[in-house]
C-alpha cells in the first residue's frame, strides 16, 4: 500500500522493530516526511509554498531565504551608442564575463567601430521602437520611456530561471559579491523593489523620497518584474507627464501595491567635487554601487577617473566585504584618533573623537544642485576647518596584498599632501606630520557586517619611528567592548 507515493508497508516493517521513545520519535519523523512528500507531490509545478518559503537557511549569522548566487541575477543596463566609448569602461570594470548575465540596451545599433563586440562587455540589444508612445511621451526627460522599458525588455530576454533583475545606468559601478549578499536577506518569491534614494535632499524633493534612483541601481524580485512586464506599457500611458524613468517606475510599482525597500549601500552620488569625506565615513553596510563618477574628483589623488576606478575595483576583488568599512581606534599616548576606511583611506586626528562624531562625513563635497535651503544632505556632515585639533591627516590607498600563508591581507596608505597646520596644542602638541604611511592588516576572511552587526575594532600594534610607518590590525570586537578610550 502507498500514500502520496510513499510505500507504507516498508515503513510499517521498520516501526514494528521499535518501542517506547524510539517508536514515538520514529512516528514523528515519519509524519513530517509524509507531510513534506505530499506537499511536493501536490505541487508538481515546483512553485514554492508558504511552508517551504518559511524554511530559511542560516549562514554566518544571517538568515537566508535562498542560496542566492551571481547566476540568479540578470542585469539590464540602459545606455546609448553615442556614450559607449567612455561608459563601457565603467561597465567592464565590474562585469564578469561568463559569470554575470544580462544585456546593455542601446537606442540605435552600435557603430561598426565596436564590432566585433567585445567579450568583456555585456551582450547588447537595441531597444524596441517606442513611436507608439508618442502621444504619452510628454516627459521632461525625452528618453524616459525607452529607459523605463528596459525593465520589460530585460525580462522578455530572460523570463525564467531568475531570482532578481538588477537595473542600472551605463555609468553605474556595481560590487557583485556585496549585491548578492544583500539580496540574500530577502525572499525573491515576494514582491521587492530594493534600492536607495539620493544623498541630496533637493534631488529627493524634486522627484520622490520613496523612489530608487536608477543611477545607483535597484533590484526587482522575480514576481515584481513579471508583474511590471505585463503592465508596464499601460502604466506608461497613465503617467505621461512625470519627469523621468525612475519616477515612472516608482509610480508603476506603487500601483501594484509595492513600496521601496531602502538599502543604503546603493549610491546615486548626487554630489560634486571631492567625495573623499563621504567615502571615508561610509554607512555600516556593504557598498553595492557608485554612480556619477564623471562628475566627481577621481577616487584617489594623482590619478584620472579610470585609473583610480581600476585600483578601487582591484581592491574590491581582494575583499569587497570590507571595502569602505570604517574602523576606529586610538593611540592614547599621543591623543591620536585613527579612522580607517578599508581599501580607500586612513585618517589621523591629533585629538580624541568619539565614533559618533567620525561617523559623520567631512563635507569635502557640494550637493548636486545649489539653491536649496539647508539641510542639503540626507545625513549629518562635519565642516572642513583649519583647526589643527579637528583637521585630519589624510592617507590614501597605495597597495593591497595577501600575506604569505593566505591568512591576512595588508593594505598600505600613503600621505599624498602635507597638512600644513601646527600641532594640536590642547592635546599636548603631538604632531603626526612625521607619519608617512599607515599599514593595515586584516583577516583574509569575509567580513559580515550590516544590520545587527558591529564594525570591526582595531589596535595600533606598532609605530615605527625610523621608517615613519604606523601598523594597525583589524579584529572582531570583544564582547561589550567600548571602542573609545
């Protein structure tokens, strides 16, 4: 006799050999097995049930609904044939040939100079003709309809075997491993619209505080992308006057009853000028994206945009989990504070500052647009001053290497300019001018940060007077350890 495809006679023979507690345990296990098998048999399409959706896996202290991998993502990138010459360098910086899946969508076929197509770029497609939307295209951004339809076109290219659709601009830089880690927190069988708004209050006020900015990139779960693909063309006709593609998308998603899930690792970078202050005090979450690097100073001094981006991406390949993660430690003898932004910068203050102060970025940058009343940014900032007790010594990444044995990673940060200020007199005139390099040693294992986690602590292990080098070691904080001295 069988039930739901299970041979009950065989089970009965085994149970007759058991007694007492063993029999009870065996019956309980058998009941669970029968229930699970029945669920599977009655659900031949393989679609997840509420029961199985609740079975989540625990890994490295995180609850994961799925074993999400890079291959579970499909990328849709909106571009233009006229901008491809420069923008391809951004995309090829993060694209992983034969690993990442997706397409770049052009307005017209690319010129012959780009053919045969580079294997280091995503395959390309030409967007569909949108002339039928002429009467509904009254947007201030003339290419808004084509850009928002990239979502539908990406879904139609790969309609199955996908958990997340990730949309981005052609000047977006993505950090794939961190993106996968963040998306693993969410159940891809539910309706998710994941991204972040702008750093600038004015940009959010002009568009929406509930909108994911496309330059930062955003992720759509499979059910939401499928629903959008079915309804997007009708939705475009409902909103002919909205400014751009991001606001059209947010309106269409809202019509489906879905709101934005904020992840602060997505960065629109609606900032101009020197963003070193922002990057040196990154939120305590993995960095997922950068954007608008054409409009900021190069990430590292004495390099052009693409040289500095290449170095930044090389560091991310060594350890993307720590990239830009802030660690703070103190040298009590000299009353110095060290703030490390891993893989990017190291700062020395000739004063003791609490972490709550250093979490606020130095305002080395200006907002995307001027003319708005304060506050200009979605976060608190610190003014740049000439006070020697408040102005840090800046060091930027020179190199990264893995130590012999493979258990530790060494990043070296060099001084790029003199501070040109006297020592801080109120803390004992202990000048740090003589320090020329900071060496940071970190564990060669992935750092798990973000929600519910602590930033890494650090110790100043050595100060080499003869060679002007300071050595710092990162480590997990001890139980209830207070960071400030």
